[in-house]
C-alpha cells in the first residue's frame, strides 16, 4: 500500500497520465492509438513514434530510490572546539584533546536517482547520538561549565557515485558524500546553550567516500552494508547497514 | 485470461514457470494454436490471435512474456525469424513473414525482474493477398533474448478462416 501511495505521489508530481485517457481500438502493434510498443513493460524505455502525437510517451517509472541506514560513526571529540553561551550568558569554549574518540549511532536518510548509465546522485542527512568517554567541562569567566557526556551529530549533504554489477543479485557502489556536519554536546548539565546542541562555531565540512555492497532482495528492495571514511577528518569512520527501495526495478540497470 | 491472471501490472511479480504451465489447448481454439517455450530468463507463450481491428486473413501472434529472473532482460522482437507455410501446398518451402510495423515502433525493450508483458504482432507476406493461405506460422526464438539457444522453431497451426466468426 505504501508503494502504491508513493508511486501515485510520484506520478502526480511527474505528470504521468493514465493510459485510459485515450480509447484504445486494438492491442495489435501498428493499430494502437493510445500507447506504443513496450508500454506497460515496467522498465521499457518508450521511444517516440514519428508522426504519432497521440501516443503516450511518458516513462512508466524513473530510477529513483530512497534509503535508510543504521550507522555508527566515530567522532574525534578531542579535535572539536565546542563553543557557545552558558545559561548566564557567559561564553565558553571547550577544546579538550582528552575527550578522545567517541562513537555516535543513528540514522542516515537518503534519496537519490540514477542519472546516466551507472552514475547516480542524491541527498543525504544524518542524525546520530553517542557518548563521550569522559565528562566535558569548560571554564566560562572563572566558572566551571559541565557539558555532560552525550554527543550528537547532525549532517546534511549530497552524494555522487557509480554502481558496478557483481552478479545478478549484487552490485558494488562507489560514492563520495560531501556536505556539512555539526557535532555537538547534548544533555548539558547546569547550562543551557543558545543553540542546541552546544556545537562548534559553524558546521564543519566532510568528504566521505563510501563503498556500498548492494544485495537485491527482490525487484525493488535491496540491503547494503557500507563503510566510509571522512578524508577531511580521517578519524571519522562510518559503517552502516542500509535498506533501499527502488522505484524502478534495479534502478533500470541490472 | 493469461493477462488477467498475471495481473498485467507491475504490482504482481511473475511466478517463474507460470506461463509454461498454462494449457496450450484452449476451448474454442484449434490444436496447435498456442505454444510455450523457455528462452533464457523468459517464459514465452505464443498464440495465434484475432482482432476486430485487423482483417481476419492477416496472422496475428500474441506474445506473453514472463521474466523469471531477478534481473532485467533485453527482449528484441525484431530478431525473431518468422516463417509461414502455405496450406494445400505440400512440399512448398517455407517463406519468411514480415513484421507489420508501419510506425517503426518495435524496438529492443527491457523487461524488468519478475515482470510480465504482452504484445500482439501482425506478420505478413508479400503479396498480402496470400496471407489467407498461411496454414502454419513458425517462430524461431534464437536471438530473441539473452540466453537464447538455437532450437527448433515453434510452429503454430492456423486453420483456414481462423478468425472468421
């Protein structure tokens, strides 16, 4: 039911009109007035027929896909400068290499489309939470600010990549995600930051190449373990497990 | 009936072998008017058909395809080799039938994983007046789809006045 609803929404957005707007006189190729050969084949690229303006030339579907992934990302909290205002408006700055490496766990939501051949592109966002190995504290105007131990990560960006079939049931994807991420401290004890979470001055950029292995569960679903490493912050490694729904079977390219 | 059973839509996945299990003899149809064959990933059902839009003498072949694989399959109807046999002319060599495609719309198409498709095509001979004498339509599926192997053509028997009511 969800797929039907999604398909309906896409169909409305893309202006795909139902074929029954035209009264067909025959199902024999060469005599059809409303549709052309290959209509209804689910993936068949429909070609314009010279001199036949009445034929429905809309594609049946597009190689769009949406993905959700459970991820684990390492964050070098010791390299981040957390800076904000405390509850009494005293600014603080925390840069403590002793915070070390932390892990956050969360969700990636992605939407993409095969653009041409094996190449695809899309948008991605990440929301993840984790804990610091030790409490983070800062001094603001002589007062101790306790930032607690909870770490959050919010990221937005885009990605481009290409897919290489491995077998009829699997393919490899190589992609690069580019965007901005905002690691911040949560569950602040004793202070309230002007922004929540209490993050760095501005989001930091990330460039994260990924290797994704897709296993097809069927014509429209795949599951994919993947891994990536941020080249701008090499200690930031991501591993995850993704589930994808493909509007066009196999994205139209097995 | 096949179309209704299959759903003829992208929502229902094709069950491998379904078309091959369909009876090739149907009520009201002559023996040999339909045949099934497996071609690589495809299950193919071929049956002589009639259409009110087409003169009764011109042979129509309805192709129903089911993709049994989890990958798309390229299907090329233009590579089918169709031959005919004239009725009442024992010993005559078979002659080539030509696809009727006035708009040049038949092209290599992609059938999705576990998808189905149906196309009805007309095959003619020159001169066109000779079409009413075609008693047998033979279809060589070599090159039709990936994985096609060289096999004996499938022959469909076409009785005289097959589409006359």
